[in-house]
C-alpha cells in the first residue's frame, strides 16, 4: 500500500526524509506540506520527532518498509512542478544506493527531463487498468470489455451494458447504486455502454467518487485517487495516483484511453486547502477496509445505503472545512 502501518510509520517516514536530505534545498513547499500533513494527520507524529535512520537502520528495514518508502518518495516527486532533474537524480541515487525499488522513481527521472511520452506509456503499462483488462480477459470477459471500449470511443454503443447501468436509477434514494446514477446524471455523463460512455473498468472509480464523496474537479480527482492509492493493497493504486498527478499537477499527461481530458491543469495542489484535502483523502483511504477498485462486486452492493457501506468499510467522515 502507499502508506505504512502505524508500527512502521516512523521508520518509513524517516527513510523518505533521509532521501530528500540529498536534494539541494530539501523538500519544496508543497512536498513539505504533504510530508508534515501525513506525519501529523495520519500517524499523529510530530515531524520533528521522526527519527533519521542510520545506514544500518535502512539496511535492516524489511521489504514492506522499503517498498512503502520508495512509493512515498515517488509521489512527492510527482507533486513538484516542474520537477527539477537534480531532485530526481538525488532521490534516485539514494534509492539505488540502498537497494530500494525504483520503478516509479525511474518514471520521475523521465518526468524531470520532460520525457512525457515515456512517462505516460510506462504508467499505462504498469497501471491498474492494464492489469485488470488482462485479468478480466482471462476470466472470459474479453468480448464484454471490447464492447464497452467500442462504446467509449463512440463507435458502437452497447445496449446490454447501458441497460445494466441505467437500471441503477431505479435503486432507492440513499443507496450506493442510486448515488452512482445521480452522479452520472448530475454531470451529464453518458453511462457505460452508451456512445462515448466510459468503459466499465474505468467506471469503477466513479463508484469511489460516490462512496468517498469527491467531485470531478481537478482537486476532486486528486482526492479520489489519493483515497484509492491509500486503500489498494498493491503498487497499482500508487500508479493511478501518479497518473492523476500527471494530469492535474505536473502537466505530463493530457490523454486517457486515447481521449484528451478537458479539465486538465497544472499546480492544482497549490489551490487553497488542496493539500489538506489530499491528506484527508489519504487518511480516509488508509482506514478503508475494502479494496473497492479490486475484486469487490460493486453491483452486489447497489441497493445498500451509502451510510451502511461507509460504516462497513470503516471509512471515516471527511474533515469539514470552511
């Protein structure tokens, strides 16, 4: 996962802090705000009390701590806009010197050198949607995936898929399914299966939008994928967050699935309270006990009240902001 367990938090955060000590000037303003916000808001630690690990501490850290530290280092790099090559080189050098995983850190180095196409294709290759497409194809759903994708690109709508999703409108008020239907209607989005409607795998994250209560603004997209990255049990959630930061923070990505995203922008996290919201989304996702983007049968929960689903998955309320 993106965030460590409470028992590993101090060591993990200490390794991240140690990596950025090599960076000229250290963490920039946004990176510092995220690091301090995580330390205080998620783990209830004072950043000044996070121990700086020795070489021996880093060498002795277990694989989970080392992987988690590398993921956090990469996310902090993707936040910087523009990402300075000296930052990417320093963090990458630290990771290699201590034998930490460098997958997303390699992408950050490409980002620092404006190799946007390489970043895009590598994130696509390692992303959740690619893996899920392969997995669902092996389960015998290749035809359904193709039909959904053809509707998405506007070639051939699929009435069966569209009817399944439109039926969510018949769910009772307050249920998760009705919330998803209302989400599509309020934003004037076509349903999956309708012409230009998002393909079904992509639509899973819309259920998370509704479950967590996040909008589709650039800030809301960073929030929802922060929640997802903190709740998914593997690296692919972190890749999704990196992809989202490419769309709405560092300007490295402009298309998804062959379509240009109309509301892309840079420096979203510089907006007032955006960092606080991101930290809160990470906190809530970290507390969530379900991998909503994973194996959960979403339609099996369509008639359950949203309040009940949130309670079952232990999702805290979002922090109220003025």
